[in-house]
C-alpha cells in the first residue's frame, strides 16, 4: 500500500488554522467597523465631552485685580472691563509685551498700547489700571510677572480670563508658579469671537484653537 507523503497531515492541519484566523480577522474587522459607525453617530456628544473635560472655569468672586493676558486684547480686555465695572476687581493689570518685528518697525500697533487704549476708551481710571512685567513673550512670563505683583500687593484673589482651551495650560502654570503663595488665581473663560467653545468642532477657528493648545501642551511636557 502506498503511503502518503509525510507532509500531507501537516498541510491538512494548517487549513483549519488558516480558516480560524480568517474568521477571527473578519470578526475583528466587523467589530472595528461597528465601533467606527457608533463613534461617528455619537461624535457630537464625545467632542463636546472633550471640551468640557479640557476647559477650566473657576467660579468668580470679588478680587484685588483682573489680569488681561496678551494675545487676545480684542476680547480679553473687554472682559476685564466688564469685571471691573461689576465691582469684581479693584484693578486691571496688563503686561508689558515685548514688541515683535512688525511692531518694532511700526507696521502694526503694539499690543500693550492696544490694551491700554481699550481701557482708556472704556474709562477705566488710571488709578485702576497697572502695567506689570517687562518684555514678556509667553504665558509663563505673564504668570511670573503676576506672581511678582501679587507678592508686592499682598493680593488675596486675582481673576485671569482667557480663551477656553488656553485655560488648562494657564491653570497648570499658575499651580506651578504660585505654589506656596497665599494668593488665589481664578482662571475663567471668556468666549472668543466667532464660535462657541462648547461646539468647537463646527468652526475652523475653534478647531484650530483646540489643535494649537493640544500641541502646546505636548510641547511643554517635553521642555
């Protein structure tokens, strides 16, 4: 009787194994497709959840000062004015921002001067506004200038309104540089013009704002 080659049983065993692997891969692909469909159908819910988890918005209370950060004078300044007029801040602080090349060459106006013009236009008295720091170039510089002012003024509470997605990075810097300080810094949200942060994914500006802050947070983690 002719004997089958020794390799035939191994080949016969390999066929069921390949079949099981194909079924497993097919099931995994189907599951991935179902998860993708579910994620797409509920995208607005989890995108809104991302914003809610990311944004810091401390409750506001009466404070010694409100700080206008650079980079958004066109709306941060007016929020500071609103808080000061409401009696929630005795003084409005703003940083001396280092001029960039365009500002140095008088192509565009200096942002520090822009903030001060807004405060003057809104009739914030000279005694109720103060420039702090020198040639600041970053949020970290602004927080350090604020800490120095708080120590000199023996401030109890300071309010800092800023863009929604900037709040988390700002709060992290405040925790670091106000460690051991008796001053409490309240980080609050001021809505930027053009979009609602609760629906940030619907507008290009909101999408870019979240993307930029995410990249800056990642960058700061490695510096």
